[in-house]
């Protein structure tokens, strides 16, 4: 995609207070290590991708870490925040458009080694009446969320992944939806989960390999900023940035 001429971009951005200065923008995210976290070097692997892509488009960013629903509402309802990330899609609420992919990760189930789950189709989860832990506000897969919404799949929401892992270790649920890299990170670093690494494991069948996006407001200025970000992103090898991050920081 061709990069917008700076003068054209400036004319578009000046129509909104949040983008009056095209060289500095604010984006919102959540604490979701190892992808993004204010406690990680450079803010996490995905934050580094976003930062480098904006830098390639001659734009500095200020990353604000918020609870997930708050991050989305700040991007939607205020002039201060121009986008949020990382989303598996940008349909959490209406009014956003996705960037080009900023990364990906395997989404699936964590299970207890003493009571592994066996499934081939998402419908199997409902037929077996499994109790599946989810995280409030998180999108999973379209099929899973649709069947959970009808009650066919019995989901038990929790505030965060750590809560689900504790409940699973006590077998209060049968499995929980989680990203594989998040599971590995939490088991290695979260003090309250110490000793659970031999007990909990990622089910060998993933739900989906999820693509991550930066979500911009679906208006003229937002789409212009999205296009400029995509032009910067196109200059990066996203996989190489992520691999380099983990090699250098962990």
C-alpha cells in the first residue's frame, strides 16, 4: 500500500483534535503478557511491533495500558485515544476498522493432566457438557462464542486467565480458553501459579491460530491513520521483530 503524502495526511488529521499532530498519537492496550504489558521490556512483543510500524510511518506513540473494555471505550468515545490493540478482530463494538496483521498466536484450551478433554468439533464441547472457563470481554472464535451465547457450550466467565488456571487446578472447571503463549508465560512467571506447570497443559488441538490487529476508528481520519500505519507496517518483517524481541528480552 502506498504511503500517504504528509501534506495530504495532515489535512485529514487536522479534522479531529486527537490527530491534530500527525507525529504523535495515543493508542490503548491491556496487560496481556507476553504480547503487551507495561511490566515487560518495551511493553511486550506486540507493542514493539506497533511502535516500530508507527516509527516507520514517522509517528511516535504513547501506549496507555487499561482494562480491556476501558481501552475499547476510550478509543470509541474520546478524542484522546485513536486506536486500541491487540484485537483478534475489530468487531468488539461497532465503529472500528482493522489494520493489517500485527502478529498471531495459537488459541485453544488448557486442561488438567488428570482429566484431559477430547474433542474434534466445537459441538463436542457442548455434547460432553464440559465446563469451559472464559475471560469476560475477550473474543474467542466466532463459532465458539456463538454456541456459548446460545448456552449449547457451558461457559463460566472469570475476570482473568489466572483465575481460570487456579480454578482448573482445583478441577472446578474442565478446561479454559487461553492463548498458548500466555499460558506458558503465566505458568513461568505468576507466583500464585507456582507448582502448577506439571498439572496444567495446552490441549494438542487448537481452536484457531488467531491473527492480531490494531483497531482504528472507522471515520475519515481514522482510516487515513490506519493507512499510514499499514504503510509503516509493510516495511517490517513482523515475525522477525517478534522473534528478535523474545531472543533479546527473555
